[in-house]
């Protein structure tokens, strides 16, 4: 069954009429209202999904139930809206009953159907055909391949529109503030940083450095000079590498083992940029500084 659906998708990608898709994209891109999806049964469920994908990727959209539309919900449609009507047969009664009103309103119609000669296709401004031979269902009855193809068409339109609108990850995050991606893209370093930063002086002894790293529970200590200005950082890794190269540690101090001029970033930095910086430099922790360049906190790569 999966192979039959994959073959249908491949056939659609090779045989579709690009002019029709370009026209559909132009109509949607130029729409100054909402792209309204409608379909019955399984086509209705797919319509809801396509509408949700469009809305979350920069194209205002919502779903309207065709049966409820002809009983008052047509009032939800404004002159600036575009309708995308989905019916595999192109003869779904509830969908066809919408057409006279939509024609009277003057709204453009995009049809997604498997029959280019159907009633729905004849009344649409542009028709996107599924080009499907049969459903994957053994009885060729249950909507299976048709829903897969329709979903793929909806995704293809949404992705093409994202490119036309130059829709960026930050734009995506604006519509997904409750998800983990949205939180990550909208979060600044100041929102996530640890404010208790273990710190030692340059003249701190080797044993005290170990104690500070252990008590600080951050796998590092910041090193400051006599004026409390940041001069270096000592991580667990720095400590191990130093111990491997040096046998006599009694007369060793923080200044001897620290990494000079450690990477820092301002509090206003986005967490995504902080993650990129850590990955690029292969470090797991970064110190955060305030506007006076004083240590304000730290962030770790798993934050």
C-alpha cells in the first residue's frame, strides 16, 4: 500500500501542469484576505490540515464546513477571500452548492480534484488535479491515495508560499510561541542564563580552583583580576589537560591554567545564536556579560 501511494506521488510530481500551480500560487499570494478551505468527509479533514499549515507559515487561512456554510456560515466570507474547494470526484453535492453564492460574491476558486472535467473543475478559476488512477484501498473506495496526494499538494503550495514571502524561522516562531521551537527561537540569553557564576581570582591556588569548580556545579569557574574584570575561564577540560602536562601542582595558580580572553556574549543575544556560537567553537558553556562588560551569568549548551 505504501509503495502504491509513493508511486502516485511520483507520478503527480512528474505529470502535474506547472502553469496551473503557478496560477494557484499567484492567486494565493495576491489574496488580501483569507484562504478558506472547504471539503466534506475525509476531504474536510485534509482541508483542515492544509488550512492549519498555511496559517502557521504566513498565509492567513481557516476551514469552513460546506454544509454549515450554506446554512449561514457563508457570512464568514469577505470579498477579499479566496476559496480552495476539495473534492476527489468533483461532484460532492455540499461543495457544488457553494459555487452559485461564491460566484455571486466574486471570490476566486481553486479546485483540488481528481477529475479535470468535473462540475467543480468547470466552475473553478484554476484546477489542481490529483492525476490518480485508483485508491490504495482494495475496493477502490476508502479515501487513501487521494488524501495523501491532496495533502502533498497543500504542503507544496505552503512551502512555495513560504519561499515567496521569505518566511524565516523567526516568523515561524511568532506563530508557535507555545512550542519548544517557538520558545527556543524567541528566547534570549538573559531569560535562560544561570546568574550564580563560580568565580576565582588569578592568584587562586590549584586546590581552591578544584574546590570552586566542584561547589559551583557548572563544570567551570570564571577568573577575574584584582579589579574584578574577567580575564579567563577554567573548565573541567582545561583542568584535566593541565594536569596531564604538569606533575608539580603545589605552586600552580588559576592564572597558570586558565584560557585567556574567553568567549562571551551580551545578555540580549538570542539563544539560537548562543547555541550556534557554542557549536561552532565546540564549547559547552559561555559567559554572559552586561552592558558594562561585567559577568552577569552563564549559559550551557543543553539549556
